[in-house]
């Protein structure tokens, strides 16, 4: 600074790095770490990690509606529908739009699926202390598993609400009544479950949470990438498969960069990265036979049903109100 003052010259300004802000892009979830690294390498756009969950992202976007901070957002499917209803996302049909099946995208482009996961039991087998790997929702209620079962808070995290829906449908409930799920959660409280708000991948690997109600892609990543003593179980009573979606934030500060990020996650490379991280890419051809062979057999996945995203979104508030009043 002194030299510049003496000579009358001014040091050149450092050019700002192209940036896009993504809400709910945590490095430990769905291998966002690799996806954002690839975006930086291939597009030159820096996307910082963000550890919000779907509910926290929605709340932040509502609070920031008049002056948005994020450019794009990643959400559990039903939360994407809620974001559209709240008027906080903007229509955008990214490259690859035509390859997304109907029912996995909003007709106007307000949200679209990028991949999906199947909910089940993500189990650290060593942390069970010799107890058998649970095979059903009913097993989790057994006293043997007291203090061992975790699930993300369903009033905050999308995966938590997905778990509630999975239990409810598997035990004979429907979208109009969550009596089955509420009864099951009440019974589970006797086993002192662990109920974090944030993604808890590392806590399963460490054995702190021996059994987590979570997606297949996190369990397969733990088993095949991190070489952890992990099993994934699709409960005998059944479960659900749910898409995760992305959207362009309405009036975000870097809309053009945001659009490039959305194009990328649906590109051949982006979809292959999701597949390699054990998500089912929305463009199914992106998953290699080698990766597909690491999943449980098709007979197990036959117990998983697709969700009705619209009905799931409509039912969420009613379930949350009941959970907070009757379970928490």
C-alpha cells in the first residue's frame, strides 16, 4: 500500500470468483463433495458447501424472500412442491429436461428430480455388539435395540418425514391418516431413539448411531467407498423410494451461474457422478451395470413403492403437527 501511495499507482483488483450459492448441499450427503468439486473444475463456478436440511432451507428462503441469498436449492421431493407453492422458486428447464420422466418434474420447471433413493435401515453391524441385524420396522421396537436406533427429526429434515411416510404406508396407513406412524413412533420412544436434525453419516460410521433410518445411497457409500462394516436393509413390511429435486431460486443473486449448475447436475457427467455415489440418477442410463450390481437384489427393491409427491406434500403439515403434539 505504501509503494502504491508513493508511486501513484493502484494495485489491480482481484477478480471475484464466479459463485453460485446452493442451499442444502452438504458434503457428507449424496456425495455433494464430489459433485461440487467437478462443477468447480469444469465450469469454474465455486459452490460452497451448505449443511442446511430441506426444512431449514425452505425456512431460510422464506425469510429471505425479499432479498434472496441462494441461487439454487436441493430439496426432498415434497419440499420442492412446497417451495413452488410459496413462490420462492423460478421456472427453469435445464439441459436434459426432456430426459426427466413425467411425474418427476414440475410442468413449468419450478422443480425437477435429479436422483432418487430408497429408504431403509443403514446399519453398522460391528456397533450392534453381536445382536442380529434388524430386518423390519417391528424389529426396531425390540428392547434389544434400545439406544441404538436413530432417525432424523421429521419436523425438520426431509428424510425424517420420508421415514414417517415409509413406516405409515408399510404398516397399512395412507396419505390421509398417519395413525400407524404416530403409534410406531410412540412405541419407539420407549427405546430412547437418537433424533438428530442434520445428516448423520459420520455418526453411523463411528458406531455412535448403530442403526439409522436413511437412504440406500448413504449405506452403499459407507460399504463400498469408506469400507465400513455396514449393511443396508429394506424392511420386510415395505418402504418407499423418493426423488430429490433441485430448483432455481426466484431473484437469486447469481441466476446465470445457478442455471449452469442446474444444467450440470443433469448432464452426462453430473448424472454419472450421482450414480457412482449410489443414487439412482433420474436419467437411468447414467448408472453402469457395475454400480447397479452393488445394490440389493431387485427382489428386495420390489418392497419399495414410489411416492405420490403431491399427496405427500399436502399431508406433511398435518403429520408434523401430530408428531410435535403426540411424540416429541
